[in-house]
């Protein structure tokens, strides 16, 4: 099952480890990347790991993933979760299986965080499991790919 998974991180996630550690923990974005690389390697996948505070970059990376023939996308859209029709449209435009990840449980937070435009387009959502959710998302993508290829384990 060769292929590349894009992991895309939205605004302020570059501050992981120092930003509100009582909510987001002490793990850094580098720790998240290492976890994702390990998960991808376990499944024979390669990884493109990105972070931006700019919505247009995120949309461009979806387009890039589509052109490159990526097998799926894991996204933590952060604050764009609740506002970005552009990311919603990009998910539909590239038609790649996309899993939305959040470190915290967005449904247990402020009411305005309960609405996710990304969830309406994503194949699945993982939230509230800390950075472990990223690894679970890659595991989930690998399971989907095996299912689609007819390989049963």
C-alpha cells in the first residue's frame, strides 16, 4: 500500500507545547510530526507534514496533495474549523479521504467551537485524545486504503 499522506496543521499549532498547555499539553509540533512519521512508516506510507497560519496555504496544500496523487489527508484545521468554507471546498475538490483531528474535544468547549465546516466534508473526525489522535487518524486512513484495495486483515 504505497502512497503519501499529507498532515496539515492550521493556525497557532506552531505554538504547541507553550500555548495553553493545560488544554493542548506540552508536546510540540515536532513531537506531533515524529508521531505521524512513525505511524506512516508502520503502514508503509510516506508523509508530508505542514503547518501554516494562512488559510490560502492550507487550500494550496490540498490542491498539491490531489495533484501529487496522495492517498489521504489528516488535517487539524484549528480555528479554521469553524470558519473556513474554502477548506470545506478544497476537501471536495480533491476528493481524497480526509480525517479531521483536534487535540481537544471541541464539543466540550465553547458553543461556537461545536460547528465544524471541515467535519461536513471529512470522512471521519477524531477529537479529544491529545496528539495521539494524529496517529489514530493515520491508522484509520491505512485501514480505509486496505478496505478499498480488498486486502483484509
